[in-house]
């Protein structure tokens, strides 16, 4: 399905800087590959707003969002590396009508810069207002935030916020769902309309520093059924030790250029081809980094590719092990960073492990999904 799908209740906008970031593979949130390449992100023109470099969404016209027209709200996810902020602003519609409420997403590397930004933009705050926070920093910086902003600081349950944000997007945005097809020409991202009557149950694979697999029966009924410590943290940490890369983006750029076959031992290296009795294709990885014990030069890009495959294969196996805990047949990903190479690996895993599993992906970065849910939670 190559045409643009857009629910009239929820709209997404991106700045020129955001599109530039997408093309460079940096910090992408909502996107459609073909739309960005063609310079058409959405079918309507963006509304002028305060921070043109900040991604935002327009909330639907519902009674629960009406108070935001008169009163701003702010929420924070304070992690060990980044501080992520969501806040509301109001813009006049381009063609008459009532004002539109925008939810804006912004990142900071230090808490002090974030608090300064909030002070400059949360003009109508009073002492009874509440700043909702999650993440480890919600404990560490609670007193600092209270003194700096003069508002109450309330910690919000991280997992509940994640599920709440996921539910909101699945209920309101038709093109939230897509499957990835690396072999397709020009239509790698194939969007699938969401049937809101059959969303539940599903399995949510939350990929952050580690991996959590969550069985979700409803916005209020969910449980963590398993996980793994081999996630984004392991990839970045091991990648730094093995390649001296300083950040996730550097590692991904290396991995895109690498050839894991120079580092990994494949089935064909052991058997001379496929092992048909066990249905093992020749290009299947039998041992990650198995060839690195040999004397010889290994390029950093090859190491990065092998490492990314090792981590993503672990995610795929964990996903499959817990898939049968869910009664439905859909898996959603909430991911810390999006790139074609990750979707390609996840798609190939689903095809290899179980052709009947339907894997659909979330377009919103995991941190922003968490922020959205935390922002919308009333308690």
C-alpha cells in the first residue's frame, strides 16, 4: 500500500531540520521513506509554531484535551544519557476554526538546559501545577526541578505510560502500522491500516537499554512476560570497546558498510553449504564473531555489522520465545532508534523463525512513545 494513509483525528508534522535529520539517519521519529524522499511529509502544510525544529503532533478535538487550549502541560523522561521533553502549545488553524493543540517533542543532553527551556516556555505555571516525570532522573533531580520551576514533581509509572501511549496511537493513527520488505523496490515500508476493533491482545517488544517483552490485553491489563539484557546498551557498550565508536549513530554507519561474513562463522563454513536435514540455510550465522579468533585484519565496519546482527538476532529469538504468551498474532516494536538495517533484520528473523507471525512496527521512537503516554495519563 503505497498511498499516504492519514487519520483525520491525528496529524503529524516535521520541520525542514527534521527531514534533514531523517535523510542523514539521525534521530528519526515519525516518517515515511517515500514521502520524505519526495519532499512531501504530509498532505497538508505545517502550521508556523514556536520551535520549527521540533517534531510535533496535533491532538484530536476531544473534550479531554480542551483544557490544554488555556493551560500548558509539560512532562519529562530523564534517562542516563538524554532528557526528553513533551509539552503543549496552541496554534491557530491555517483555515479558521478553533485553535489547535500541539504536542511538541524535544531532547536535551543535560538537565540544566532542559529546565532553562521549560522556564522560558512554561509562562503560565503556578505552584499547584504538576510536572510529570519518569526515568531514573525523576528521583535524582526531583528537588532540583522543584526549586528551579516552583511546581510539584510527580513520578509516573514507566510501563503504564508506555502502554498508554501505544494505545493512543493505535486508536488514532491509521498509518502507525507497517511491515518492512527489504526485497521490495521503492516500497520497503508497506503500510497496513489498523482495525481498532482487533488491536488487543498483542505483544510489545520494548527495545531500550535492555529488552522487555510485554503481553498487552488492554490499556489497563498488561504484564511483562520476559526480556533480555542484550539490547541497545550492550550494542553501544560493546561497540565502543570493539570499534572506539562514540555513539549509536557512528556504529550504525559502520554497520551499514560492513560485511559480517568476514567475522561470523556461517553454516556454509561448517558444512560447505546448507544443512537441509535441519532446514539451516548456508548463510545462517552459526557462531557470531567465530572467525575473529583467526589471525588477520578485521575492519571496524565488519565488526559493527556482526555485533548488530548478534544483538538483533537475540531480540528475534526472545520475541519468538514469548510470542505464544499472546493470544493474538501481532507483534509491535517500541524501539530506541530506527533505521532500515534494524527493520531488515527483524523482518528476516520473523520469516525464518515462523512465517505465520505477523510483525508490525511502531514508527514512534520508544522514548517519545513513553512521553506521549505519560503526558496523556491523568494520574
